C-alpha cells in the first residue's frame, strides 16, 4: 500500500513539473527546426526518417532549455 501511495505521489509531482514548463514561441521552434534540419543533413538522415528525426531533435533541444515538448513541428 505504501508503494502505491509513493508511486502516486511521484506521478503527481512529475505531472506538476511538466505543467510548469513554459511553451516555446513559434520563432524559437522555427530556429530549432532549422538547426535540427542542418544536423540531419550532416548526419545523412533519409527523407523517410526526417520528420521523426526533426521532432525528436527539437524536443531534445526544448528539454535542454527547459521548455515543454511539442507533438507537431511548425510549418
């Protein structure tokens, strides 16, 4: 029972932390997308894997800067 309670408290703490992360503005997202696109070209990422690579890369950069992750890349 204590384990379940601790797990619940841990999950609630994490969800509170996730909600506190600011959302990046469109200018930052476009800048990160461009940065990740250049990295993808350097890494030789193929077109069929580009979208997933860019989303992962942008989210890693957002996380490192303390922003909330995104689910879709800006156009």
